[in-house]
């Protein structure tokens, strides 16, 4: 297992659309293990494969708090089959690819998602709360969309300038 470097915006690779996972082989299992190690190290509650530079439709989530046992979940080739268009949730989101920047994002409060697990077995689950928010955030990554893309032009510009300034300062 290895911690992989996380791509930071505005890296153009974060804007690409990821392609479906086809092979459930040893490489995939190694990538999943590395993604969990990278996410726990960051730390974060979710990570999409493209954030470690792999444009495959794969994401991992663990919402367990520090004082709880780990609860790792793997979602491969996920699809939203239903969303609660009339019930919206607002959450102050962050992103490991947009470090130390946070903003409120509105999304459907509940979603049904079909996906494959790491063995390739099919599932379909209804999700709400932070899991619904997190999986929509991670599924956006598979389409090349960042949480800042849900903000107004002015607010997104402000956050991205703050990020660029913080990174310039960190390098100096
Ligand atoms: O970069 C990512 O996609 C991961 C991101 C997931 C996320 C956070 C908040 C709302 C939606 C999706 C993060 O994990 S940012 C870090 C974070 O939220 C966190 C870190 C440590 C403890 C608790 C939360
Ligand atoms: Zn993110």
C-alpha cells in the first residue's frame, strides 16, 4: 500500500471525465488500497480515483469519526438512479484537491445510487445526510466537476485566487 500524491486545482487532469472500470484485477485492488491509505492520511472522508491521477470511475468513502471503527466503502461505476429534486440539503464542503477552501453547496438531500463493489458485485442503495452529500461530491469528480463549480463566478474566482495565494506563500 502507498500514499499517492493528490492533484491540486487548477491541475487540468481534474477537469477530465473518468472512464468505466472494466477489469477487477490486482491493479484495481492495489489502487483501491492506495486510495484508502491516501484518504486516511490526508485526512478526508472521500476520494475519487482522478484525484490521484487515475481517470477511472471509482471512489472511496469513510464517514467514521476518529473515535469510531473504520467504515470503508468502495463505489465502482456509480450511477445516480434517483434524486430528491424537491428536498435540497446545504453543506459546507471542502475538497482535498482545493485545500483549506470551504463553501456551502446545495445538492439533493437524498439519492439512490447503483454501483459495483470491489469484487464486482452490483448494489443499489438509497442515501441521505453526509453520505448523500459526499457521494455526489465524489461523483462530480468523475465528471471533471469540483465543488467550486457549483458556486457563482465571483465566489469561485475568489476561492481559486485564495488557493493560488496560499500555495505561492507555502512555496516561498
Ligand atoms: O476531496 C475530496 O473529494 C474529499 C472531501 C470530501 C467531502 C467533504 C465534504 C463534503 C463533501 C465531500 C474531503 O474529505 S474534505 C476533508 C473533510 O471534509 C474532512 C476531513 C477530516 C475529517 C472530517 C472531514
Ligand atoms: Zn473533492
